[in-house]
């Protein structure tokens, strides 16, 4: 990540930072799902979509729990892909 992008992220509000993180996780999950589709693997990783209007009052604990679950699911799906490649 270059300094300019990092500074732009730092300048976001907390709610917008949460949303940006959620968007990155969603993009990663879509990439994994595209790989699964190309490899004919029936799994699909599903992650939460942070809603800037509805989720603004989520506690940091809840947000971290949801993010951890999403990352765990992504890791599990990547392991599945690697197992199918062997």
C-alpha cells in the first residue's frame, strides 16, 4: 500500500474505514468465488457486507468478531482450493 492510499484511509471517518475494510473483504471473497467457479468447485465463500447506515452503532467487539469470521471463512475456502489443486 502506498503512502498516499494509506493517508487517504487514515483521513476517513471510523464508519467509512469500517466500510472500506468490508469492501476489501467482499472483493477478496468474489475473487475466491470466481476461482471456485473456474475450477468447478461448488463452494462459495460468504462474507458480511457492512452497511454504513445500519451498522454504524456496532461495537468494536462485534465488528471484530464479524471480521474474524469473514477472514476465517476466506482462509477455509483458500485451503479448500489448494486441496482441490493437488
